[in-house]
């Protein structure tokens, strides 16, 4: 007769993952503030299925994410060439926005989002602990 109790190694592995995840969240909670000159907060109009709503966002320079030192939860960060005008427009979203507005669907990476009557490709989702600047749900590269 087989026992239904989990093997001690499996339990230890689960506990280890929980402890490691806690460490990562603590580190991200202490995200350094990017220089004030590396971003500009604004309001973006999100168009979706015939309706529109305002979303708080930020246009950011390369120094913004370089100083924050936080990687996306899913997807990737901005590439250097995406800060140039005339390039394909891309956007990163907060985990809060992803969960509340995009149903937490990981297939959102690579899909189109309409902001300010322009098409942006979703490339990344930032972790919950990254709330810089406070209350921002989307980040776009600032051409300059």
C-alpha cells in the first residue's frame, strides 16, 4: 500500500521556493529610485473594444530601468534601439494592470495594445513590487 504523504524532499523543495521567492520580493521592495530626469509621468488613453479609459504611465529613458535593476516578471525589457523615434512602439505593463485588465494571461506578450490612438506591442510585465513611479501601470520608451 502506497502512502499519500508527500516525500520529505518534495516538501523541502517547496519550502525552499517559498523562502527564495520571499527573498526576491524583499530585494525588489527596495528598488532604487531612478533619477527624476529619466522619466516623465503622464496619462495614456487605452482603447479597447470600442471603449477608452485613462491609464497612468511613464515615458522612460534607458537610465530608468538601468538604475532600478529589476527584471520583468514575464517577457523582456526595452532594447536600446526601441528608444529611437521611428522604431516599432513597445510597452511594458505592471503586474497589477496585467492581472486586473488583461486577466493575467501570459499570452499577452507580443500582442497589440492601443494607446493614444497608436499601436504598441506588449513586451514585458513588471513584478508587483516594482511600483516606480508610484501608481504607474505602463512604461514606454522615451524617444530622444
